[in-house]
């Protein structure tokens, strides 16, 4: 028996339907916010992620599904969606065309992490990226959009925000932080030593207890923002407050990817254990230029679909029953239920059973398929041109004329 790889998951029904449901809600909301669907390849040149996600990140440092393909190209399964979207944006010369562009995507991402609850090696993200909009109103809109998605999914989250400054304040802050770190060089962990040389601000994100003790006294970017960055961060808070969105300022929230500036945020759920971040994102105004394009603003987010599935499937009736199950008790009824089923399929999701078996077995089958409407032709119904109807959701039962079937089932 060949099993799935560690950290990789099958999504059988009804889990697959939960996935579809989440994506449907995300798409509806993203479209209302002006976003359009794009698809980019799962496989990209490794250099793309090295340059964007960054050498100091755990993703590039430890977690890439990287290999040399048959043409000797150094390639990598995408660990996230932003880098590929930016590459596609530049490659289509949209950086030169100007104008605001908003894209959404969903699909598999790959990170060779240690698998645990809520942490997979292949997982799915729904993400949005907005290009060429410098206004902090867009940062706020992105957060409002995520909030709307979670509210439609009926999921409670808490929001953490931070500002990481930009090139007007980050270099001076970096010097301050490096000076602070130089006194603790011998005490910090190996990862932090690496981060210190590549992207020092990421040390604040270290999970090691001994490092966290040291960083309690570290200078924070939030106290060192330029006037413009501070004004934007204040405005962001003002817009969120005006929209009734509660948030906490987490001055140590630096995110696990190197490309952020100014706004950074994370949505947390307390329903799924330690891997509690359900969405994260922020602004990345230098990334397009950094990947070889014409300087363009960028802001976006991604949410972890499996983590959201985990929340929804822990609830009762998480996936609503849907569709029809049509069957017969005896072989003589098969011609009729087949034809009726084919007609129903023009408008409704319909499972036709070609096995003549007893009622209990059919009902069990319909239940396994999560059907809403059960239609069964027995001996009497066959004689009378009728069919037995049971709504498996509200338990209503009746016998109906076959020629009235469509009317009863509606649109
Ligand atoms: P990220 O925070 O690395 O950001 O990932 C976004 C979300 O993906 C996380 O909040 C989490 O829900 C989910 N996730 C991450 N790793 C795993 C995993 N191993 N297993 C299951 N779920 C996971 C990004 O990827 C950025 N590209 C977001 C972004 C878009 N920023 C700007 N634009």
C-alpha cells in the first residue's frame, strides 16, 4: 500500500465541499473588493523565492521543496503566492503599464516544515495582491476584506497589526537594533545569529525562550517610525476603529517573510491550537523593484484554507446537505429513475443509484453522499407513476407524481 507523503493530505467529501465553500465565500468578497482571479505556476525558479521571501526566512533557509530538474534548472515548488504573482505582474509588463491592479488566487503551497496539527507540507492558500496603490486606505481595505470573509464564514478571529517602517526609517532602526544585538552576540541562538546578518528585525520573531528574554529590552521599530510611516499607521488604526474592527498592536510582529514594509498584520483564531494564524499579510512596496520590475507599490494577504477547514469541520452540520439521491427498490424501476435522474441533472446535483436494493441501504448511501433529497421508487410507486420523496434535512416525507417532480424540487 502506497500512502500519501508526510504532511500531505487528501480532502475527501465532505471536506472537499468545505474547501469549495470557503473558496466560494473568499471569491465573492474579493470580487466585491475589485479583485480578479489569476493563476501562476506551482513551480518557479528557486532564485525567485530566495530574492523575495528572503535568505533570512525559515522558508528559504530550511523549508523549500527545491530540486534540479532534468534540464539542470534550479527549481522550487512555491512556498507562497506573492512572489509568483509579482513575477507574473512584471513579466506581463504591467509594472510599466501603470494603474491599480488587484488579483486573487488560491491553490497549493509547499513548505518542508515539521508536520503537526494545522501545519502541513502541502497546504492551500487563498490570497490577494494589490499593485500600484500607495494609499493606506488600501491596507485598511485588505484587512476589512479579510474581516468580511471571516464574518461570512462565521469565524471569530483576533487581529494583530504592526508597522515595519520603510526606507526612511528602517536603516536607522536597523543600526540601533544591531548595536543592541552586538552586546548579546554570544547569547542568542544560531538562527538569530544568521538573521542578524541578513535581516536583523526578524530576530524579534524568534520562538526561543532565551532569545525572547533578551529581546524584551530591544528597541522597537514602532518607536522609531518616520513621520510619514507613523501618519499611515495612525490612519490605518483610525479606519479600522471607524469600521468597528478590534485590533491589538503587536510591536514584535515582523512576519516570517522578508519583503514587508509599513503595514504587517495577522489574524489569529483560538479554535485550532498552536498553529493559530489563519491569515497574514502586509505591504511590500520594494518587492516589484527588487524582482527586476519598475518600482510599484504592493499590499496583500493570504489565508490558510486547511486551518479554516479545521475550524468549520469541528462544528456540527459544517457541510450542508446538498443535491438529490434517486434510486429504485427493484430492477423494474431502473429505466424510470435513470431517465428522471438524467432530467434532474440539467438543474440539480443528482446521484443516481443503479443498484436495486432495500430502502435502508439506499438511505445509508444517500446519507454517506450527504444528499439533501432522497427519491425512491418502490413497487407501488412504479405502478402508480409516482416516487417517494424524503427531505433528509427537515425530514419531510411525501409521495409525488413523477411528472410533478421538477415543480416540487424547484430551481
Ligand atoms: P504566511 O503568513 O507565510 O504569508 O502564510 C499565510 C497563511 O498560510 C498563514 O497565516 C497560515 O494560515 C497558512 N499557512 C502557512 N504555512 C502553513 C502550513 N505549513 N500549513 C498550513 N497552513 C499554513 C504568506 O504566505 C504571504 N505570501 C502572505 C501575503 C500575501 N503577504 C502579502 N501578500
